């Protein structure tokens, strides 16, 4: 069976990889958007925190024999707690300054994290075994799908939509949205905005770490896995605009798929296709697909 | 982002510049010239970056693209087409200016945080081109670029001769930046940085000024990159990598954002640190750079030169 002259198995597997990448773009750009909404900071350390999520899972497994399912919960909690600490001790001091200082501070933090892990574990990747329950694959007729890869997409989508639900439909989400619009008034209404900010940063960071654990069995766990990803995610954020939660999710998934398709038809362009789309979006619709006009 | 400007310094600067110029002339006889050339190249790079961030308030996170592209262009011109070094430098500068125009047209459509992310993403695109295109040598880079003869006459394989060329290039770039900052154009840039809506309401075509500043900064960064390729006879992926874009931000921030000499001081400190630490601490260099970044942002936002100026000002008042 062939699709556009490409064997369907190749087509399907590249599309699946695209969908997986897209899931990671979605989780990470979602986290960036939530943090930006309330803190007005672009979290450059997001990629490093994703990397740390993967490393915590790997260390937990190899050093302490903690299995995948526990790590899936434990790693976001630990890395999220580190995020809370960073917000309380450092980011907090920058809210009154130009937004660019937040970008610079988190860039410095990203360098620190990446450097420490590179010193400890080198640049070669560590492999993380797929948990027993999710090993093997199913034959879908037109392609063979490893079960773990299907799980990544399902888990990522569940977390994304769970987050969307929490922000759009719950009371806590309503506080958060109100805080994004006007923190002073929300504070005046008796809601603890500084605590809300800390929680939001911690949650955004935990999302990144969660994506890292999901990624660990798919890619090699290595110190640079986050920094290459985060630049693409920045482009995703520019394309989608950070105004809408659902927009971030859809843009992330869509761009992952486009990247997968590019890998089928013209592999050399797959590394730059997202940037190229960013250029077109900037020319046609500078505010981003889901963004409000600046 | 703040800027330090004071009448007292305006009077002291010609003296200071004169003294620095003389130091620059005699320095290669006291210090290893290659080391000095590296500082001057990165100093010019950081000064060019500072023109954009410190005076126009635009944070570009993709300036490595200009440094690297100019380096590759100069390397190809000199090595593969056999042109003389000065033509190579001009060619590299021109390539960076054209690329800067393309980046600028796209990036100034957004501002603030988005501006930084767009320039970073565009620079990453350039990185992938440099990685995949055969002519740039991919992972190996462009090796064995000859220094050649300046104007076909002066042999630049002599380190002292090469130093004076680099020094001349630096002084030319520095002079252009100095003149730009103190020109009416520079004043309008500052006005845009301080209050963009007001600049618009006064009738200035803000986008045009931003674009011009961007192209100028890119061209000067390219001039530094092209010169650097001649010094080290190499253009490599390191120069287009986003780490380099971060490094130039760090140099400028550490030296003093929006001060005229700060970026040079910052470049000097960072280049010295890197060459001192490289063989002692290995991959901890990245961690140390990160720590300096964090400290600068949290405690030391005026940078070295900015703090010094504030100190002198306070002493003057008392």
C-alpha cells in the first residue's frame, strides 16, 4: 500500500513520530504560555527543566530502582518543587523590571542546569527502557505501532486537555485567568496572588518535567535534549501566539505533524520547516494564529 | 533598560579614549597578540549588540547568525575565490547586513519577548543551513582560511601586522557606533526605547528606525565575525550556535548595558575567563557563565562600567 508514492508503513511511522514531537511541542508551549500569562516571563529554562525531568526518571530507575509509573509522578513533583524554589528566591525579584530580564535570568539558569548534567553524565545519551506494560506493538494493518509511542500521544493529550479544563472550567482556573488580566484587582479581592504566581510557575515547570519523563524511553536521555527542543518550541509559540491555551495545544500538534510529513517527502528540510512556517506567519499574520493583535 | 549618561563623562571621554588608543597601539608588545585580537573581535561584536539592546532597547537573541554568516562568507571569499583580506572583510560585512535586513524585516513585526524569540529561531535556521550545506563544511567548518596579504602588499601571517589590522577594524567599528549614538538618529532610537507610542505620535516612522538600527548592528557584528575568521583562519559552527548569541548578551550585560565601553570590558573579562578556565574546569565553564548571568541579572544590572560610573558620580556629588 502506498500513499503519494510513499510506502504506507514509512508514512505512518513518520506521521506518528511527528505526532509525538507535536505532543511535546504542545505540552511545552502550553507551559510557556501559562507562565507567560501570569508572570510575564518567558521561561528559557523550560528546555532544561524538560531535560531534568527525563534525568530524574533515569536516575530514579538506575540508582534506586524506582519504576516508570512512580517516576511519571515523582519527577514532575521534584522538578516542579525546584521551580517553586527558583520563583521564590530569584524570579520574584524581577517582576517590576523589564520583561527581558526574566528571559536573561532563566537563560542563565538553563546554562547552569545543562552544564551540571553535562559534567556528571557527559554528552552521550543514556537509554531508558520502555516499561514492561507498554512494550511490544500492534499491527494497525497499514503500519506497525509500538504501544509506547501510542501511549505518549494519549498521555500528552490527556495532560493538555486536563490543563485546559482546569484553566477554563474550574474556580482556580478562573482566579488564574483573572490574575492574568489584572493582578492588582484580583489581589484586592482577597486572593493570594503571589502564591498563585508561585503555583503557576511550579505547574508550568512540572509540565515540562512530565514531558521529559514521557520522552525518556523514546529519545536518548542527554543533557542537550532540552536546549534544541526549546528553540523550536519558541517558534511554535510565535506561530500560535500565547493568548490561547487551546491555540497552544493545536499549534503544537499541527506543527509536529507538518514536521513529520516533511521528513517523509524532503528530509533535509525537516529541521527548519517550523522556522520557515514562523517566517510565513510573521509575514501574513504577525500576531500569530491564535494571538490577539498587539 | 537603563542607560548612564552624564555631562562629566562627556568631558572626560576624549582623554579616556586617547589613553585607551595608545594602550591599544602598544599592547601587542606586552600581551600575546592572538589573545588581544580575540578580545577586540568579541569586543566589537558586543559593542554592535549593545547598539541594539542598550540604545534601541531591542533584545536580539540571534546575533551569532551575523557573526557566523560573515565569518563563512569571508572565509569562502578569501579561501575559495582568492580575494584579498580587506575585500573578504567587506564581503562578510555585506553578507551580515543583508541577513540583518531579512531578520529585521521579520522580527520588528513583533516586540519585546517575541522579538527575542523570533531572532533566536531565525538564527537557529541559519545554524541548520550551516550544518547541512556542503560549502560551509558542516561539522568541520571552514578550515585553512589563509590570512593573505592586505591590499596585496602586507603579509598578515605576521601576528603583529594582523593585530594592527584587527585594531584598525575595531576602531573603525567603534567610531561608527560612537557617532551613531550621538547623532540625531541615535537620539531617536533612545526616544523609541524610552517611549515608543510617543515617538510614533511625534511622527517618526518607528519601524524604519528600528530596521536601520538592526541592519547596522548586524553589519558591525558581521565585520567582527569576518575579521575573527581571518585571525583564527577558521569559520565554524560554534560561531552560529545559540550559545554564542547568549555569550554576547552576557558580555554586554556584565560590562554594562548601554554604556559605550562596557561591552569591550565585558568581552575582555569573558574571553579571559574562558581561556583561563578552559583546561582547568572543563564543562564547568558553562555553569560559571550561567552563574555570572544570574548574578548580573539579580544583583549587578548596571554592569562593571555602569557601576564604576555610578561610583564616580556619587564621589563627584559629595
